[in-house]
C-alpha cells in the first residue's frame, strides 16, 4: 500500500512538472502576444505582489523584476476589493491547471483554479495595463490643426516688369 501511494505521489509530481514545461502553438486567445507562447510556472517564494486587472486577470510580480499574466478559470467576484489572496500549490511552484488562489479575507476559503500563466516582457506588461485601463498610453495623438481666420495666402508680385 505504501509503494502505491508513493507511485501515485510521484506520478502527480511528474504530471505537474510536465504541464509547466508544456508548450502551446499560436497566440494567446486574449491577444497578449503575437508570438508562440509557453506556459510558465512561478516559484512561489519569489512572488512579491500582484495587480488586479479585472476579476479574472492578474499581473503577478516576482523577484528578478519578472512579471506574469495569470488568468483564472472563472471570474472571482470581489477580487478587486479583496484584502489579499494566497497562491495554493501542491509544491513550491505555482503552475496553471494545478494551482489555485484562495481569498485570505473570506471565511469560506473560496478558491479558484489558475487557467494560464505567462511570463511577460516589459512591453507586454505595459500593453496589458493599457488594455485593462490601468495605465494611459504614453503616445498621445496630436490634435488636428484648427482653422485660423485671417490666415489666407496672398500671391506676391514676382516683379517681372512687364
């Protein structure tokens, strides 16, 4: 019986590691990037904070100035006003499909499984913040020139002495 439990635990651990290393072709359906993406895992002790984009999307900040886009399996109503969340994972790595978030300030211990995790480049992070209305774009459109009265063009005499 002990060896059966040991084999089952080993199988679950290997499955979790395989899912973290899995690659996907194409682009993220949320349109985050136009390049092929792979799922990423976050080393849980490296997590330094998070920003709520909406009730299903987070940006998680980790040590080494890394940031990750975390997508939840379903909407987490009240996530924006929650005091905090905790990442719950079978190991020390937070990976999609195997890890979940738990609301710290809920007495019922509500949890939501993580659907996707992608490491972001600084440009992708800025695009996400702009897309979710958390940051204004730095490049602003210049207004069209306004019509000014009295700015008519006069023809000048070229002085051809005829």
